[in-house]
């Protein structure tokens, strides 16, 4: 079965400028009246929100390791059915992933191969000229499952530089779809987990318009669209989405709590759940008429003082937890703990519902897939239920209850290496640093 066309915009490495180019492409094509749908390869909860702002449609994550093929197919089918063009964005380098069998590495190339999307390669050509063609040729030959259909040159220094790079591309037969000159004004603001969130980016719409203007003047959009290929789906059904934790789910949603995978919320709604947002930063408690509360990740370390002073929120959360289940992921887990130390070394009291104290001042990056098995039954499933997720944060645990009965789950990394226990459980309150992507 095939649906509307799609293509994957990727790069040989991180930092090549693919996100800004993807957003410019999405907005420029949307301005033509096309129905453009964004997709993001890998466990990234920030870029899909930018895609949605650029296109006017929801964007979803695609992850070849964490998601089953039926789930991947269901997500893409829903998007491609109503799209004039799917413009997917790769993560890191095109082939960067984990050591797993082909098709399950988490690399962007897996997604291009699975859905038959041609790849448009963004090349940061600063610091080299004809040698850029050698990089592109290596990408074109490295994986026979995929098709590198063309390249976009980024960070070009001059017209002479452009001609030199294009000469190399002509020698290997790869079409150059366009070239963008070096322009610091086109970059988006960043912080420690990546881009500043879409909802926080000042004058986001005007920034997207400037990106679209730059892309439209530098890239042959008609030629690029002609390279897109039909979206290929296998006929497997039975996608197993993460079941909703309740019928009415209180969802913390503001600048401190925003890291929720769009496919998870869509799956809950499709299963009949109602999601009721509330804002801890506005000192709002979880609505009492909900039957479960979810505190997602985000940037609570940047708002720890306001959260500690949000008495209605904290009191309401404690009251809610007396009778109904509460779960926190990453930042939400930190807020459920006893205290949170911010980047300035100030310790702020938190909800005190889980026996853990965390610190952002003692920074150490934690990054990688997590395969978890629940220690006990609860809102995320029965004891032993397998969940696949991802961890990406800089916080450290400075004190916690490490007794076996207090653990939320046991975890391994993507290669099956035992990482011990993760998170905490206190009656109906649970939390951990990893973000759940799908059932295992």
C-alpha cells in the first residue's frame, strides 16, 4: 500500500543546519497552499512543535528502535493520508544509531528505507569545497537500502566557494538543489537540551517567515518536490500504543512541563481518554475530577523557585495523590521528589511524594534508550510490563531511597546491558527519568 509522497531531510552529522532548513522548507511549501506534514526521526520532543508551527499540522516522532513496525506504520499512515507532502527531519547523522540489527538501529536511514522516502542531504560545506562531494558520495554508497536524491549546501562562504563545491557534486552525479550562504540571523536560539521550545521562541512566526524567504530564494522547490517518493507501507496491523493511564488525564502543561511525545497524546485520545491541561507555573492544581495525573518533562530546573512557591499546585497535587495515581517523567519526576537544586546551587522544596532529591547544579549528561520492566503494577501497566523509552537530562540524584521496594522499574540500555533500577514508587505515585515512547 502506498500513500502520498514524502522525503527525508538529513545530514552527515549534527550541527549541519538541517532543522532550520527543514523549517524553512515546510513553511515555504505551506505558503504555496500545500498540506505539509512534518515528522521527526528519533526521540526528540522539541522539533515536532516547531514543525507544527511551520506547517499548521501536528508533527510526530518516528523511532525504528523504540517503536514497532505496526506503530510506525499507523503514525505515518495517519499523516500521509492527508498530506500533499511529508517533509521528515532526520536526527544526528543520517546513519547514527545504536548497535542493533538492520532496521532497528534508531537511525534516520531506517525510516527512509522503511517508508521509501528519498533522502535530501544537507551539507555544511564550511571549511571544505570539492571534498564535500566525497562526504556525500560516502553517504550515497554506505547503505544500499536508501536513495540520496540530492543535496542542499549550507554555510557557503562565497559564489566562488559554491562553484567549487558544485564542481565536486557534478563529478559524482548528485544534483545540488540549492545553496544557503552563511547567515547567523537564520539560527534559532538554543539551551542545554537543544532548541528553546517553540512556545518560548520570541516572534516565532516572523522567524519562520524569514527562514521560508531564505529557502525560497536559495533552493529549487519544484525540483525538490519532484524528487519525493510515494510513502510505502507494509500491511501489518495491530499497532500497540501506550494505553491511557485514565479516562480523564490531568496533564501539567506550561513552560516547565512540555516534553510529551505527540503520538502518545494522540494515542490516548484515540483510545477515548480526555486530556485536561493545567499549569503548575500558574499555581493551578490538577483538576480534582480527573482520575490520573501526568507530569511530563521540561525545564523545572529553570523555574524551581516558582514551583516551590506554587502552594495551590503543590497542595492540590498532594491531595490528588492520596486517592489517585500520579506519574512524573524526568522533570516531572524531579518535582515529585523532596527537593530540586537549581543551577545556582539554591535548593527548593518540591512535592515530597517520592523519596528522591535531585540537582541541576551537579550537572552530568545522561543520554540513551531505556528498556524498562515495571517492578509493580500501576497506571502504566501490570508488573513486568515492558516499556521502551529514552533518557536525556543533566540532573543528578543527590539522595534517594534505594531499597528494592521503592524502585519504579528495572532497566537496561538498548544493547541489553543491565542498568539496575530506575525511578521510585510510593503507593500510587511513580516517576523516573526516562520518557516512555511505546510498549515493548
